[in-house]
């Protein structure tokens, strides 16, 4: 026979006075709560977990462990577990201190049943809402952040915790790893989701007045700063001072997320990022790994992007050979997730392309003048980039690390038309 499931209680009562325990147990049991009562704080702590959706009710003064110590231990499990303190008249200052430390509330002896029941119901509702919110965030992150690598699992955990707060933070990582997407996701899942989402390209900001205006537009919401180090030092000084002062006065009404492509310490060493900005944003920093460091996620990501593209284009899902998936895993992916998505989009329309792999691998004995060989190789690189980005010249230029104007000149030289690299629409020959 299967052993019965252990059902967690709704309420956990802790008191060294058996009479008080019996009275409280009877009161809450008659009101429909599942109650666990104990005189041992240590046994009570063994029941708790981050997923537990109940309320702790404890006497504030007990010989084995006082209420303040118990509160600290409960918060080590989960700071959001509501703890209600029962206090005698002489222990009210201690109860007030407990509330300042994060207790939900306290109630004074002799206990008034209607008041006590109302307080517990309020705490229970808050806890249920908090658990439900966590589950929503966890489900959203599972849908948005695909993969099972250690890096992506750690990232989900970090973002899950940050989505419950309004903390400012720094997102570090190379282009194409999804920095702006994750910043937008944090806004959507966070407490300020009802406010505006403002994105600012720091390379275009010349004075602090523009930053001030962006802060104003994002009030109650989120401000994403792309390329923080590209702000002038004057603007960086203003930003750090403004944010630190708002934090000190507890008047901050905008969540600010700074996006960096290069490691922050390197930017400080190169005097691109001021120490003040580094200090402020590095209090919470998330490092996004390049795709080549999470090879276990490449196949599920590719198949997801491929299915999305086929669904959008009303095309049948093509067969993907195991050898091609091996090529995907072995590729370096300089364009990261963005590059993988583009390769999947091309595959959906029948263009089996893995930027440069086939051509670099197939290089038999070379014949011909060096200039012609160089030009032919350059043409092929440009063709690969244009295929990869479906004829989008700006993205191809970024991928090749050349100015867009220079790429246009090379395309003209080799007779390459960007329209020829755009996928055909369904039904078009």
C-alpha cells in the first residue's frame, strides 16, 4: 500500500504554554484551518519551505527560542512567510521590534478571537497571493527562457527572485544573447509592470536633461539604458547621484536596468564607466552567457525558432537531420541567439545555412591570383551574412563588424542585391 501523503498545515502555532496552544488550535480548527501546534520552535522550522503557503503564529517569548530569533530563522527559509507574534502587555516593545524586522503583525493577550481570525485571514491571503505570483513568474520564465543547461537554470532562478522586486540592476553580455528581451521580461513580470517601459540608447544622449526627461517618462515603470558606458561622464555622474539620492530617501519610482556589452570592471579600467555608476549598478548584476557556452540549449532553441517560423509562414515543419544538429552545436555562434533564430528562419523557407561552416570546411586546393581569391572569399562572407540576416543590411554590417556604408559599397562591387536574400513569401515560386 502507498503511504498517505503528508499534508502541510495552513497554520503553524508555536507556544510553550499548552493552554494557549489548545485554545488557538480549537479556534482555528473550528474556522476551517488545518493547524499544526507545537511547543518546539525547532520542530516547527522543519516544516517550512519556500513553497509552503501557510502562516506562522508564535509567542514572542519562549525559553527555547525567543520570537526574534525564530523570525530570523523563518526568514532564512523564505522572507515572505508571514509571522504573527503573540505578546503580553510587557513585551509590546519587543513585538514592535519584530514588526520592524519583518514580522507580519502582532496581537496582544488576552486574545480577541474575531480580531485574531481577521488578522490570520489577512496574512493567509497575502501568502497565497505571493505564492501564486511566484508560480506565474516561474511559468513565464520557463516559457520565455528555453533550455536545460546549468547556466539557463541559474538565470531563471536569478530572474525569478528579481522579478519579485523593483531593484535596479546591470545586465552584462555580448550582443545577441537577449539582454533587451530579458530586461523587458523583468519589467513585464515585476511590480512596475503597470507603468511605462522606456528604452534609451545611451550613445544618442548628450546631456543630463535628456536622461531626466527619460526618467520622467518612465515614472512608475522601467527605464532600460542600452550601452551605459556610452554616456558622457557628466551624464553618468548625474545619473549615479540621482539614483543614490532616490534610494537614500526611498523616493525611487523608476526601475533602471543598465545593459553592458563589455565586463563592467574593464569599462572602469578604460575610464568609460565612472566608479559611481559601477558602484550603484553592480549591487545587482546578471551575466548572460554566450550561446557557445550553453551548447545543450542549442537544439531546443533551434527547434522552437523553426516551429515558430513555420507556423508564422504557414509552412510544413521540415525534417532536421542529426548531422545538421551536430553542426549547430559545434558552431561558435558569434551572433548568439539572434544568429540562431535567423538560421532557423532561413531553414524554415528552405535555405539550409550555417554561416560559413560549409564553405570554410570545403576549401580544396586553391588556384588563381591572390586578389581574385580574396575578393571571392569576401563576396562569400557578405553573401553568408546577407543570407543569415535575410537581407537586412544593418544587421549584416554589425555581424561583419563594418560600417553599413562600406558594406553597401562592397555589395555594389559584387553585384549583390539585398532583395535577393529575403525569404520568399509562401506560395511564391
